[in-house]
């Protein structure tokens, strides 16, 4: 059965462009770092959700509606989908089990990665309190808005995408090597952070 499916990737692509713009900016402000962290998380979540939808729907051997499948998949968190992807499918690691074990840690990195975004978008205090005696106190979220956090998020993002690319490369499936490359280029790309 031949089918043509189109999916809007606007939010993922626009947030990639936003990340790239902020990444190349010198002397980033706290607001720039905040925007970058939120945009990078959106690129990750939107990209992984679309990636998993494609991997599953392109392998689907049932006659049910593809949009129904997509709707059901969208009810599963992207982190849970990543766990299932790492644990459930059949892989041929070709003697690279050490790499598979190393990339398994992408699950923990995904959980940690989402923490900063959750604090920012759920309204955790981003602030500094100055007391009468001159002492200051920063909120936990405020302390995270640093270049060091930004760089750590970038490294974790790259590791997650690299790990999922590794698992995709070793997935026993009907995907051709060029089909796998296409999926990686569309959804697991990190070149916008170079």
C-alpha cells in the first residue's frame, strides 16, 4: 500500500532556528539562556515525538487509520516512547553491545533534560532576594540559568540524538539504510548547534 503523509514540522524547525540564533549570539543574557533552554527542549520533544510516529507508522502492518495510530501515540510521553524504543524492538548490535549499554543512559539524560524546562514553564520562581543585611538568596531555577547549564543541555541533547541514531542504525526493520539516514537527518539532527 503506497501512501503519502505530510506532517507540519513548523514548531520544531522554528525552534531550531531560534536555538541557532541564540547559540551564535555573544554575551547571552539570562533571558537568552531561558529562551534557548525552552526552545531546545521543544526541538527535542517535538522531534522525538515525530520520529517515533514515523518509525511506528512506517512499519505498521494493520489497516487501521494512520491518524488514529498517531493520536494514540501522541498520548504517550516522548520519554516513555524512548524507553520503549530502547527496550522493545529487536536490534543487531554487531558486537557493539558496549555502545548499546553506554547509549542506554540516554533515558536518564532525557528525564534530567526535561527538568529545567518543567521548572521554567510551570512557573517556578526565577529570582533573587536581597535582605536588609545585604545577604542574597537565589531561587533554584535562577541558579540554573547559566552558560554552564546551557552547555550541559547541549551536550545531553547531542548524546540523546546520537544514542537514538545508534539504536535506529541497529534496528532490525524494513527500513533501508537511506531510509534510516532520512529519519536521522529530519528528526535527530544536531548540526544546528555546530
